[in-house]
């Protein structure tokens, strides 16, 4: 083919990529209207389901305080860009957090953000085209741009305004400019690189890794110029004015875009909410667990990305070609390939080792990996020095890779032309379910609770988050009792696979009752039958590209599967049988705890102590066992062992992986199940005394729930004591109540 033909092909590929990025961008507009909006005269509504996009939108809708920003988890540059766009597309009177509460202004704000995200992705395509056209041959350039244009993971990120889109654009542009700078050796190019490094870091601090990339490329280019010993040859380029100019401008640019880093550097270490960088870093590293990171507990760092995530981002054929492209680049060691490899290594070396493994983290790598893969495929297909069989193999491999990638990308883009599965489910509930039906819905980022058309249907909030937040203090009996009490009043239950089902079933060792519940519920074995299932599969010409092992970070934002189930008449019998099975489950400490309680009530203190210590060894995270052990040591007047056991019981109050205000309630419910009502007040008092006033209302609500449970089992006096404790929490704001003894 002539060069002009390749140019035409590249142009068509770019047009296709642009089209996919704007396909279904207005998704979320629906004729499903909640009663409250219908009462305001609205016939259509707008819905959006990406928590991270909402976070950036809220920050941009409010005036930006550069010295005390709305969040530090991300950089401020995307917020500046979105604020500027919103000031053009929305009247000044509509700007503010309240804009997302009205369908018309919410649609305009979200659409502005999404158009900006699509434009950033289109610019990324153009930069990828420039890189590939300049440093490879025309065939490789067309292939590289095709891979980026059609990669489902990249197409997905183009439909949501979060930081990974701008980061992909700026980091790729920086890599290209690094190559141009070391070629030209001009101070202006180095200065431009420095500005881009600072700007990229103002999107995500990970962008600072582009500094070492520039140093590598600069030193490699200058080593050939020098003579003499290696230390001197290495020191000379590292001390060059161009390199230090770039570094200085990177720092200045970042400081100008995020002045709080200079005015109050401590903000970056603030760790109070999920909006803080330090908090996010703890979650990403796995130091702090959250429900959405449970799916990553048993995954292997670095390997999981290649076996599970990249196949979702680009498909299996291109994933394998990516690996081959990396190997080929290491063998060739050309300057563009090595610079690309170093950035891939620096970036993937950081994100690949994180506990949290999200698909969007890999999107910035796709353009450079496509560049290396396309170079390999083009050389296999056309290299004159290689035998003809290699050419045939290369052509076949190229054809298969292009065909599968194109089909997968087009199928995935088709998701945005269909109505979101959550809205499909909400419509069905509104139109098909009997009036006044009680519908149970989960909490969480992908919950359908906000879409239940109350008051036509009665919403039952399924507090399944407590199973995670207070997990070490809840026995399996207490966990199933919580679920049973809530679902017993529900006619239907609706849940999304990406919300809690996939997370809890991924860690049956940590959450045995919750994992077993969701597994059985999905299988129709919890007294509920499947009524309807709603999904948006990636399909093309009858071929389904959906995976049997979905990743929550890939499906939750735009195509989760929704399950609607109806309660059967044998609900209570099924639950009784489930508890019987759960009691025998070796992952649950209940049977071992019950044996210790039986020995205690029979007066066998040594036997009870021995049994409870054995329980602690078998279930080291069952902190309610430590509370019982402390009580037994107190009865035996062994103060040292008592305090040691109490320390283990109290430890999770300082563990941010737990929701501390749930712990007193969880302890009470577990003790109710063990028939140890006399110890409940003591177990709850410590938590009520040490927690801050901001938890007062939640503590009181849960304490009242524990009191109601005591009343239900005839423990009226203990219930009255717990009710009084709840009232004290409401009245005494920051007063700490530390009892002299933990037991009656």
C-alpha cells in the first residue's frame, strides 16, 4: 500500500474511534420517573451511576478553594477544566451542589463532563497516532491507533469524567515530548516536558514518575557523547541545565496548580475521609479494607492484571500480543521502545503492586502497549529479512487480533445504546409489582435503593454493610438474624452483582455468613425465587463477549447484572435449615463459642476457659471470643490475662477497616445469640464511651435496635438498661464514660 492509502486508513480509524467515544454519551435519560419528580410535573428524568464522576462533578460545581480543596485524593487540574466548561454550558445561578438534585441541571452538568471526557480521549487518540506514525511504519501506526480506538476499557473511560482520562492524555503527551526533547536537545522542549510533568502530577501524583523517565531518556541520549570513566559519564548528563530546568518547571507548575501543597503540605497527609489522599492510599495498598476491595483480597499482584483485567480492557488476543510486544521491544532496544518500556515499568510497577486492582488503572498503559504490539505485528508481517513463514504467521496473528479487538470494542460500545440495567429493573418494579409491595434493596455505591418508586412500593433497606463493618464482632448467628429480620418483612429483594454479591462471595473466609447468604440467594436457595434478570451484555452479531468472571471495577459503572427475586411461602423453613447448616460450618465460631458458654453455665470455669482459648486460636479474628475470655479470666481473678484479652477485643476500635459505631451493636447481638444477656451492657459501654459525638445518632439507633432484640426475647430489664445507654449517648456529646470494670 502507498503511504497515502495508510493515511486514509489512519483517518478512518480515527473517525471510528471518535464515533465510539461519543456513542451513547447521553445515556441516563429515561422516561422512568420517581413519584417525587412526577409530582413536580416531570415526564423524563436523568440518572448517573458513577460515584467517582459524581465526586469530581461536585467539586467543580462549587467554587474551588485552592488552599483547602474539596478532596486531595485526586489532583485539581481536572476540576479546573470541568469548572471552566461548566461555566460556559450552565448559567451561573445553576452552579452548585444542588444542580445534581434536579434532572435538567443534572443532565446538563453530567453531559458537560462526559463531552469533556470524550474530547480528552479523542486527543489521546491523536497523540497516539502522532507517536506511532513518527516512530514506526505506516502499517504499525494504523494498527496502534486501531487498538486504542477500539479497546473497550478506553471506550468506557471516555464515557465518564474521572481523572484517568486526563491522566492518560497528559502522560502519553509527556512521553512523546520526552522523545522529541532528547532528539532536539533544545531547552524549550525540556521546559515543555517539565510543565507537562507538573500538569500530569496535578491530575494524579503518580505523574511525578515521569520525572525519572525524562532523566533516563536524557542520560541514555547523552552517554554516547562522553568519554572516560562511567561515574563521570553518568554525572555529566545528570547535572545538565536542561534537566534541572525541566525539574524546576515541573515543581513550579504543580505548585501553581495545587498551591495547598506549598501553603499547607499537611493536607496531603490528612486522613479523615475517603476524600483524603492518605485515606485513599491506605485503601489502595490494602492497609485498610473496604467492601469494594474485598474482591482483591485473594488476587496476586501484577499477575492478576494480565490474567483478569487486561483481557477485559482489550480482549485476550491483544493482551497476549501486548506481552509479545514488550518482549520484542526489550530485544530491539530502540530509543522510542525503551522510553515506552520505562514508563510502562514505572507506572505498572506502582499500580500493579497495589491491593486495589481496578480496570481504569490500566487505561493509561494501553496507548504505549499498543504502540509496542503494533510495531511487532507490522514487523512480523513485512520484515524483509525474516523468512516467509514468519510473514504468514504475522499476517494471521494480525488479522485475528484486529478482528477480535474490533468485534469486542464495537460490542462493548453497543452497551451505551441500550438502557442501563438498573433503570430496566426500576421500570419493572414500578410497572409489574403489586402496589404496596415491600422491596428490599442493599446499601452501597451500586445500590438500587434510590430507584425504588416509594411510596408505590415500600423500601426495605437491607443493612448488609454491617456484615462487613462489624465482621469480627458478629457471630454467624447474629449475621443471619440481621438478614432474616429485614428480609422477613420483604416481598421482593433486588440486588446488583457488582454491589455486594461479588465482593462478599470472594471472601468466604472473612465473611462466612454473608458469602453463604449471597451464594444461596443467587441460586434461589434462600426462600426467594428469581423473577427477572436485567443486564446489558456486550454482544455483536449474536456473539456475547461478556465474561463469566465479571470484575466489579469494570461492570459496576455501566453494565451490572440486576437480580429481582420474590419471597416464597417456605421462607421461614428455608432460613431455619440455613441456620442449621451455618451452625455446622467450620468457618463460623458459633458452635465452639456455644460449647464454652455451656461449660460456663455448668460452673466449669477451667473447662470454659480452655474452650474459649481454643476458640480464639481457631478463630483469631472472632473478637467476641476475646471478650468472653476476658470475663472468664476476671472470674478467675487473673488480671493480666484479662487485660490482654480485653486489648484484643478493643483493638478493632482503632482499625479503620471496621465501622466503629457498629461494634457495640454487633457485640450485643452476638451475646444475645449466646444467651449471655448479663454481659451486653458491659460490652456496649466501652464503645459508647470512647466514640466521638459524630457517631452519637448512629450509636443510639443501633443501641435501640439491640434493646428491641432484648425485649423480643423477654429480657425487659436488660433492654431498659440498653435504652438508657442510647439516651445517654444522645445527651452526653463528647463525654467519655470509662467504667471501672467491664463486667457486672
